[in-house]
C-alpha cells in the first residue's frame, strides 16, 4: 500500500526545508506520491511565492515588463535549485509563464505556477516522476470540481508510476485553461490523489505539531489532539479551526482513508490522526476541541402562538432563500424564533426586517449585531453527564452572558452565542474547565 504526502508552503520555503522533506519521504518507502505547495515564507516579513505571482501578474496587466516583473520569482526558485546542487534549468518554464502573463492567461494560471514550478524541482530532487495536475484534475464548465473524471483519470495516470509528484492547488477547465481551488487547495489535491490511488494513509505535513484543542493565539500552549474523527474535524473547521480546510476531507472521508497531520520540523512527533470512527475509550478528555467565529447577528422574531401557525417558518426561510441569506442556527421558543446570520450578509439587505414583517406579520422584530459563536466539540460528550452544565458554569464564573444555546441531535457539539468582546475569554475558561480540571 502507498501513502500520499502533502507538504505545505512553509515546509518547502527554501532549500533547507526541501532537504527535510526529502529525508521524511525517503525514510518510508510507502511515501510514494507527493503533493507540494508553493514556497511559503522563509521568515516573518517574507512574501509567499503565491502572493508574488499575483502581484507580478497584476503588474504585467498594468503594463509592466513581464520578464523584469518575474525576475524576483525566478531568483527565488533558482536559489533553491542552486542551494540543492541540482543541474536542472527552469528557464524554458519561466519564458512560457512570462509569455502567458503577457497574453493575460488569468490570475488562476498565475497563482498555480507556484506549485507547478515547486513540483518540478521537488520531483527532480527526489528522482520521482512529475505529473502536471492539469493533466489529471478537472473542473466542469460551471467551475464545480469534476470528482468522477478526476478520480478515473488520476488513477489511470498514477497506476503507471511507482513514485510521483503532483502539484497542489490547481487543475484544468474543460477547455484546458487553469483553474485553482479556493482556500486549502493543496490539501484538497492531496485528498483527491489519496482517493484515486486508494492510499492507506494521507499525511498532511505542515509547520505545527497537529490539531490544537483551541487556538494557540488565544490559549497559551494548548494541548494537541491525538485522535479526532472526520465529523469532529468538520465541526471545528467550519467554526474557524484552520489546520486543515473542511472541504479537503471529503474525498478521503468517503473512502475511509485516515489523515495524519504531521510537523515537518519535528517528524518523529505522532501528530494528529483523523479517522472515520474512533474506538471507544480513545478520547483522553470529554471534549475534543473548541473553535469559534465572530461577526454574527441575531434576528429575533416574536409572534403570539407562532408554533401553531402552519407555514410560519417556511415563509421566513423562503424569504431568506430569495434574499440569498444563509442562516447558522435557528433557536426557537413557543412564541419566538431567532435567526443567527452572518452580519456581512445581513448588511447587504438593509430592508430585511421590513421584508420579514411583510411575509410573517410578527408582533416584534429586533436585530442585534456583535455576536460570536463558539463550538465545543467532542465525541465523549454523548456518554458524559453534565457537559453543558460545566460549560455554563465556566462562563458564569467569568461573568460572560450566554445569548444563544444550540446542540445538534448527534450530541457531538454544543454551540453557544456570546458577545464578541467576550470571545477570547470564553474560549480560555472553557478550555481550562475541561483540559486543566479533569
């Protein structure tokens, strides 16, 4: 069985990082399919190559000389080649890219060249075959990822290679032009490759030792999660946890292929294992993780005997569908309901309250901005009494008022709504309640 290994931009930022990556790959003969990102930052104030490419393309479109504008990018790659002692030349690729920039090939094309060029270098350094992602990863005419065609084509291509490097982040439209994935694109590519070859494991290498229980920018030195299920990961990723984008898990999740989040700079650390189902008793704590997002609004609607009025909720949801406003949660009472929505979405529709009055004739409607949502997620909560009580107690002791409470039917998570100014402190006190007092 083979493993697919994806390396992020920080893992391939310079020649020294390339050496670490090569050592990792060569230490396990099963690591045969590699998905690289473009070079990331080498130091705090450095610029990622993808950002350099965007700027270069925009400058060329504004009239700058393409060769001169591209020179800093070429120097970055040539520096890696020289430092690694390689003999390859990317001059032909540089010429083709600058020519296509001049011909306005598009910002997706421009951004994709970071992974493309890095893939060529890494393949040469490892002695692996190079497979251009545009030859095996496809989008439909409407921009939707073509999973069926991609799976069949990639499986056919990679069947002929014992080892290969496939650049992340991009694929091809039906007309052959380049299209990039959105956020987390290289993560998604790795997942797609893993599914296509039926990998035993998808290793996602980055610059952190795994998935933290809480945001380390808020909680000092948080614990890292040893084992997490796909369902838990999806809940946390949706609520803002950023180690692995939520969309990246779907191909491997459906194929029941586990993901291991690993640290390029500490390869011996076990990292975080993401699995379809976790064995009973494998969770060290009641909760698995805490994550949250700000910038929400609550649209509170009151109407006498709302619960007995057939079609009331349908009319509200139909209005939201017409206005293109997504809802996050809808806590309800006998005579009340509250729509939790993204504040920016709501601001696009300044007459939304009036429209609600037209379709539902409520007794009262009120909009409150400045809310944040926090998700407390854990498969251990289902079999443990008093989890919600402990969350509420922690917040109460910190004088944090709870504006909204919601719990999914799976009992996998509890969502609370609070004021934005209480966000950081709320995460800290919940973390302390469950991680430091157990």
